């Protein structure tokens, strides 16, 4: 009988430790999973924010282009000027205008970069920025969604922008205009 009691005590003691071990093991697995998710999230967010460091003018850093396997578009100069190869790019501030539409109120947000034929045009553009922006705002706000909703309409508007800006330049001309942001709402 003493032997039976001893066997019973051994069996009871044998079952208690595995229950403790399984609880400890479960807690350890959950803790490792939570820490792993936290570290993974931190690294993911850190890599996203590092690749989109803002530079002058609120543009995305060249790191984003490098992440996509692209060459940086241009080196940023002073006064909204950027250079690439032999051409010079002049960055205009974004335009936000109302479009002429009967279907309701529509807005156009447009950012334009101008390619200059020579570096001397940059000083002319800087001196005449107010007049050029005024002329372009009048041009853009005269458009309707149907005018600019097609690819052909965008090309036509680009040509009109180049013609308007070249009216203000006497020493040199711009080659073309690039739309770097085009949003209609």
C-alpha cells in the first residue's frame, strides 16, 4: 500500500512539470513572435522613410530613384534650377486652378518644369516669374476637363505653355515644358 501511494505521488509529480513547461513554452513563443513583429515593423518603416527623405522644394530624394533602378533626374541648383547633361531645368511652383466646367467645380493641380535652351534664360525666368505665373494661371483656368482630359489635349496645353513663357523671354527661349504633377479633381 505504501508502494501504491509512492507510485501515485510519482505519477502526480510527473504530470505537473510538463504542464508548467508547456505554459512557459507558449509564453516564450508568443513573446518572440511579438518582438519579431515589432522589430520587422520598425525596420520596414525605417527603410520607407529613409528612401523618401525630402529635399528642397518638397521633392523626393534621389534615393527613391536609386531604389527603383533609375538614374537621378537632375542635380538641384539654386533658384529652382536643375542641370542634366547640357540642358538646364527651371522648376516652377505648383499651380492650382479652377477649370471651366459646367458639370461642377473641378480643380487642376499642375507642376511644370521648363527645359531651357541656355543658362542665361534662367536669370530671365527668375526676373519674370510673377508675370509668367500670372499668364499661365490665366491659360490653365481657361481650360475645361474635356480640353485636357486626353493625351492630345495635354500635348496641346504643353505647346501653349511653351509659347506663353517664350513671349516673356528675349535673350533665349525654353525648349519644352515637362509636367511633373498633373491632378484633376
